């Protein structure tokens, strides 16, 4: 049974394509065009009741939320997440850090930046929100910068924590004031970006419709 990934080219889906490529797991892609509202289709809601991509079906397993998908794939493949409890919990902590912090905060910057350009919006409302969320993204980048001092990877070895964080850092570092402010993050970004599996995942993403 081949894994089926429900996908649209966004950072949350890219995490999963990177993992599938790194783990060399065979998979097929079904595009859910979130710009056309396909995430609301009842057939897709049966897979992810939350109506968001990514989601994944693997035989009897249906899993949504990118962090849960990464952890499932790491268990399935036995790769990119340590088996020992201290190592595993460290990786899970950083995966959750991305899911609860970096992703949502950068996502809010995107939303309010788009809203700010629309007619009829209160500029004070959008600028306060942008100030708040950009400040939080910068704080999170500072946390990552400190973490990556003297380290090649976020945890002990290259792991699903790197895969979770990389697409958001790669695409949205401007929200934190630009990558040059964070030299250790910049080096890590280049290191992860140079991996053949990451390049393969990016090539697949760019072959699909844009965000
Ligand atoms: N916490 C979720 C977030 C998923 C999410 O927000 N996906 C976006 C694309 S990155 C989506 O499907 N958006 C469609 C919509 O907002 O209706 C995860 O990590 O999987």
C-alpha cells in the first residue's frame, strides 16, 4: 500500500515531502487546492475534519497535522527521531515548538500583511497586529539562533525537528528582520537546504500550483 499525501505547496506540506524524500518512502500526491476551497470538500473532511493540508493516508492509518505526520513517518521508517527517551522527547519538544510558535506566528504576519493592503481595513488595527506578530517571530528566531550555537542540527542529529522548522525559516525569515541577523540560523538554513532530499522536495513542490 503506497502512502497518499494530501498536499498543496505550502511550508506545512513541504515538511512532509522533505520527510518522505529523506526516508525514501514511496508516496503519491493528491493536490488539495486550498485557493479554490477544496479543503472544504466532504471527501477531504473525512480525512482531515479540520479541513487543512497536509494529511496522509497509509493503509489503515489516517493522520493529519504536520507534526503528527512527521512523528508517524519517523516511527514507520525508524529514522530521524531517536529511539531513546531523552533523544525522542528533545526532538518532539522542538517539533511542537515549531507547530505552536514559529508556524502560527509567521502565518499571522502573512495574514495581517495581506489584510493591510486591502481596502477598508483599519491601518491601526493591522499595524498593531503586525508589530505584535513580527516581534514574536523575531523572538522565536532568537531562540533558534541560541539553540544552534555550536550545533549542526537542532537536536543531536538531523531529525524531523529540522524538517519541521526549515520551510518556515527558509521562506519567512524576513518576518524576523532577515536571515543575516541570525548567523547560526543562516548556516543551518544553508546546510539543510543543500540536502538532496530537500532539493527533491522543493522541486516537487514547485511542480504543483503556487501558494
Ligand atoms: N497545524 C496545521 C496547520 C495546517 C494549515 O494551516 N494548513 C494550511 C496550509 S499551510 C491550510 O490548509 N490552509 C487552508 C485554509 O486556511 O483554509 C499543521 O501543521 O498541519
